[in-house]
């Protein structure tokens, strides 16, 4: 048995578009995901977040689940189109929802951890070029400033951006996320402006607001391994690591973009002039912690026909319902690498979890033994990392609720709470009961 200290944070996480619904209420305007999910062929079954888990109306019920779990903290995101439904037009009704949510969390002894951007860019911003337009940094700053002004005194921890890789590369390069573009140059500009807006927001909170509230960023990281020891596969792994991990780690934690990847990307980019003088100093501003979303390792092999010379390789590991390798030991290797090469900041695991094909059984329970096993293995890894002095400050299980899983619609369930999307009934799964037990005992 391994114990967790009293100050270790156990939590769960969600995001606004995935759970809130109420997409036209209280002045909210459309986001890029509202539009993307209505585009035929983009989202499984043409699903959308119009209602989702109806958290906007049922948040008190969801806080009761958080209390049952006994979590220390709840991580959620704010919907930008609720706060600024038009450029420069603040919407108080939208902000009031988050004030009510935060007040009820605090009453319940649960610390609010707030993400400013979890991909729901307002359509008005997209129509002006979205993240490819450098002015997006100013739009984001206006939004961030209002959030800090209205909420900072009650927020335990701020996260500027969730997974810029997804917002940038899945959204603008691979086209599988909103806005659905397939242009590498756009993707690199979008990523750069997202990272720049991160740095500016940190600077604003610490400068103008002189706030002591911890602030950082969350990157999704996937340790990459070559399928064989051949020179080709090792090159493939280097490039995959650059595309997935180093293109984000290096600017945020080292103040530079990796030159090998700039060389590789330059075939698709006419000019790197969008990286202006002083930008990288802003992006690499000192933060208070570093957030990591971890789901799986990546195994790759060489492919000469691929843009960046790598493709996924066959792996004999056990898989989640997403087809992702279950790889807790590689998670530990990732943390060791980060400590050796990148940062001494406290690390929060801001997301970790798994999708499986959950069914409600005859006894009206959800017996999700595979998820329970996944969660236990990864929490055990966190405990071992802390015994090794790796300073993991907290763990947020993804997700509190089954929800809208982006391009997969409602086909993939990541929750430790089962949601019947027809009736909005919530059923805590076996993994949820087990997580509550781990939190209560503070040991695994």
C-alpha cells in the first residue's frame, strides 16, 4: 500500500462544450464546435453539444456526485462564447453561471480549478481568422482579463489552455477537430498564437492583478517509441516526438522551437515571420505548475509517404475503447524525462482516464472493471513517482461524466459516472466508487 500526503490533490475534470448544453441560453453565441458538429461527416452520428449532459441546468446534481466522490478539486472550463458572445461585448448572464457553480463548489469544500480555453472558440473570432490571426491574442486577453476580474478571488488554480496540440494540429492541420482545416502553415500560426496568449495571460494575472493564484498550462503528452531499432524507425520516433511533444514543450519550458522540426515543417510553411521578436520570451514565462494530460504511449514506424515520415505501428499492448495502448510504465518514463530535460515545477496530471463500452447491468450498476484497472494502475504510477521525488502535486481523473467526445460524439464514454443522454440520469460506475475509496483512504 502506498499513501498520498494530505496536500495531494485528487480531482475530476470536464470541459464546457462537452457537458454544459444550453447552447443558446443566457446570451451564449455559437462556438466553432457548434458549427463543426453540424457539418455532415465531421462528428459521429451528427452528434452535437446542444444538450450534452445539460450540466448548465443540472450542475447542482453534478456537485452532489463530486461530494460523493470526496474529491479535493474539480477542474472545469469556461465557455468563451458565454462571456463574450460578440467581440468586445461582455455578457454578465454567462459569467453568472460560473459564479454560481464556483460558489456551490466552495460551499461543498471543493476547490475550483478553472481552464480558460478548452477549444470552444467563439464563431465571431473564427470568422476573423481564429487562432491564425495574431489579433486572437488580444481577443483572448480581453476574455482572460474579465475572467480574472470576476472570478480570481474564488479560484484555486488557473489553466490558460488545454492541449494546444489538439486545438492547433487536430483543428488546423489534420482537420478532425473544429474548425476542420487541413493546412500546416495555419496550424503552426494557430499554435504560436495560442502559446503566446498563454504567456500574456500569465503575465496579466501576475502583473496587473498581482494575484497569488497559481497559473499554468496543460499539454497533452504521449511518449513516443520506435517499432524497431532501425535507423528509419528511430527517425520516425524523433519526428513523432517533435510533432506531438517537443513543438509544445520546448517553447513553453525552454523558450525556443525545436530546429529539427522547423526544418521539417518549412516544406509547408512559406515563412516563420509570425514568430516575432520577444514572442518566445513571453511564451516561456515562469508559471507556478505544469499540467499534463496523459492517456497512452505512441508506437511508430517509418513511412516515406507520410508528411513527417512516421505512422502508427502495430502494438500488442492491451487497448482502451479508443484503441489506445494501456501504458502506465511509459507514463512514468515520460515524467522522468520531463524532470531530466524540462522542468522542476510541480506537475499536475490534469487528465487521465479511459473510454470503454459501458453498459448498465440488470442490477442498475455499471461494472466497468477495465476502467477501474486502468485508473488503479495510473494512480499507482503516480504514487511510485512521488516516492521517487518526482513532485506530482495532484491527479484529475477524466472524466466526471460521460459526455460529448468531440469527433466521436456520444459513442465513446470516458466518465466514471454513466449518463443516460435521453433521461439525463446519472449512475456512478464501479470505477467511481473505487476512486472514492482511494480518495477516502488516501492510499492505493
